[in-house]
C-alpha cells in the first residue's frame, strides 16, 4: 500500500497536484483540485502555493491513515474525537428515506437531552454505554406510546453508521432497547366527538376531510397525504403502508365515500394537503373551535378508528387486518382500552334511589 503525492506541470504554467494511490493490488489517481498550484508571478503567489502544497500533504497523510485503519481495523486519529452532534446532523442532511421525520424527531430529542443534562458539546469519544442508557431512559420518561422505542432505534442506527465510518470503535447502544408503553396514552375521539368535529367549520376544508377520513379508515398521515385515486376502486381502498411496507385493504363505509366526493384523475392525490406542520396547526385550531379539551394529534385519528371499530363489535383479527398490524399484540392494546371505556360507561350510570320491599321470611 502506498500514497504518493505527485506534481504535473501544465502548459499554462500551473501545476496539478494528484495522489498516486496503490492499494489492494490496484492503482488509482485522485486529483486535488483545491490544491492546484498557480503560476508564481508575485511573492504572494509563492506564499499561496506553499499553503496549497501543505494542504495537499495533509490530505495525502489523512488518506494514507484512513487506508491503514481500514486494513488493520483501527480508528484513525482524525476521527477519534469529532463533534457527534455535527456528525449526526450531517448524517441527517444526507438521509433520504421515508422515515426522515422520525429521524429528525430523534435528533431534536437528543439535543434536548444534552441540554437537560447540561452538556454543551459531546465528542465521539464521550459516547459511552452509560450515556446511551441515560438517553434511552430520558426518551422513556418524556415520550408516550411507541415513540421512545422508535426514536431509540434511529439513534442506534446513527451509532451503527458511526461504527461503519470508523468514528466509533463500537456501538454503545447495541445491547439496549427502549420500552414500548403498553397503554395508549394519546387521547381518543369517541364517535360523538368525531360527529362534533364534522359539524364544526375548519379553516382548511381539505384538512377537515382528510382527518375525518383517517378517523373512518385508520390511515396514518403519511399514507393520507400520498393517497391517490388509483388506490380507490368503488368502496374498496388498497394501499401499501409506507411505515411497514405491508399492503392493507379497507372497505369504505358510506361516510368515507361521501367525504371523497367525485372521483378525479387516477394519478392525482385524493387530498390537497399542506405540510404536516401546517396540518397539525389547522387541526389544533379546529379542535379548539369545536371546544374539545383533549390533546388531539393526527395520529389520534388512527387510535380512534381502532378503538371505535372494536367498541362497536369488530373482532381483533379483523381490526388487526384493517390496521395493517404485523402482530395481534399491537391490536390487543385497543381491546384493553375498549374494556376500560365500557367499565367507565357502566360506572357513570346515574345512581338509582332504590326503595325495595323486604320479602317476608
């Protein structure tokens, strides 16, 4: 293995700097465009050329160190102590998968955690098992439902990438798993509350239609916003869920079909919605106008659909199929919520003033 810095004179008086790299029996040349030496006409040109030559030498040394580290499985010195938040943000900027919103949420929570524990900067060297476990517990203490587990999975993914890029020698969160809260802590809309929303004006009618449609189908926001007319045939809706990549078929009831209205071009979106943030703001204003005191997010529509179909008689298997769950374990949570609602309904019955005649012995 060798990395040699070479010079190549050009006809215009400049000098091209390039690396002659020999590694694993193969040779390649890497041109250093930012290190090209200019034709020295003044003392300042010579000083600039000296700066560029030194930069080329540093690049050569760094690439040689990188190749050696890959060959012997060690972390190069220049990667041992970099700012992890900067690395995380750079990873996020290059991230293009559909779950980027979740990855963004994880990044914001990690920065929030650092502020909470009074850490201004953290280097890759300071990422320990204790810190990873502390962050996991912070997520569990401050987030509900499956969010702690989902965020921590993304955090582990970034750390795994760090190991791959050799900025970390090992993944400090490898053996840790954040807990999923078995109970559903998000507020759920009863059918009467959904009816109340249906009767209340919303500043954005598309938001109103789309949210009510979610309440009647259980579709997530990411599936609602990408729903096209080609996914609907009569009263049958077929999609592949973006989150799970699992296909789901939903029979649309009369209300859902009424919300859709006239069918348009197959390749057009069913709902003309703004960003998730704008939709959430519109939903908040709409719920306030309807005088609902519950904290309603878009995902509450899915929880409400699941709870209501079980409450009104659907079996667990059918509910699981409609929701596109990979396991009945997830659906069973809604059964427990329904049972709690039914118990509460019985407890809330008015108290009767009983006057019963005692039977004669």
